[in-house]
């Protein structure tokens, strides 16, 4: 894999490590149960630039990335399949549950008015081609139905893609479509819920390149949740 030595090495595609930088404060104090988010958000913010038009893909109700993007980007969109993302009352309720009543009672109105929210599936998004400088998708892909991710031995013949769920592939193709040339897609996901061989194959087939160096081997010191029996992987895709 080619690597541009001028790129920040923190932008490499690899497993998240327990000694990577993290922050338990990201817009709000993060719940302790969010075992990987302090690492994921702290890493993701290194890609944010003031002139970006950015998308938080599958943003969730209470998750704070979209709010950080609003504070640091030119224009921000956020989408989720959950229609409650467009309900102020539902969001406030979720924020209260995650961060406490004090945060919910002082929740900035701009978080509702200045972000463009859409209800949609990642496999079919309502955005124009080459619209975004950055697409962020944090801890989402592992929740998508995709027979080819789960059963790597299944033949991916074209006709089978019409018969079997392949939402990871469809979502990555949508990310490619809506990202500007020269733009990046910033991803994190759980391993082994995502088949890394399948992921790498899709990245190549769709036309992305990895933005910097890559390492798909599970290292000593990889961040691990004993409760969930999961590791966390991060990836940066470049549309050239």
C-alpha cells in the first residue's frame, strides 16, 4: 500500500490502541459506558477543518460529534434512520439520559437550528454527488445488515446482491458518491463484527484509497472491551 509521508501518521488506518490519546470530555462529559468513544472522537476531530462541509452519518440522538462539527466547520449535515433525530423533545430526552438534566436544561438552540438533519438510510442518502469535504461515520458499520460481511465464503455474484442484504457495501458506495474528490471518509467500527478482508476488498472495488499507512494486524495493546468482547478499528478513506 502506497503511503504519502507528508500525511499525519495519526491518520493511519489501524486498530485503536489503549495508549492512544483520548478525552472523556467531548462537547460534554462522556458516559463511562462508552468504552471506545473517548478515543474515537479525539481521533476524529483531528480531521476537522474550518472550511469543511461535513456529514455526521448515522449521527444518533445524543451523540456529540455533530455538535463538535458545528462548532468547527463551515456547514454541517447529520442523518440517521431514527426519525426522532428531527424531534427536539426526543433529542433533549436522550441528552438528559446520557449527560444529565443540567446539560439538557442548557442545551444550545443552535444544535437544532444550525445543523441540517435528515432521516435516511446510509445506503440511500438524499445528498448531491461530491457534496462533502468530510464524512464521519463512528461505530456504525457493524450494525448494518450484510450477508457478505457475516459469511465471507458467500459468492458475491451480482444477482446475489439483489437477493441478500449488503448494506455495508451500499453505504460505502454512498459515502464515495457524496464525498468530494480529495475529500475523506473517517470511519470507526467494531472488530470482529466487521470482516476486515471484506472491508478492504470493498474499499478497493469502490475506488477509495487509504489516506495514509495501513496496518490490519491485531497488535499488542489494542483497545479491548472485556464486557463486549470487541476491539475498535479506525480507517481513513480518500476519494481521488
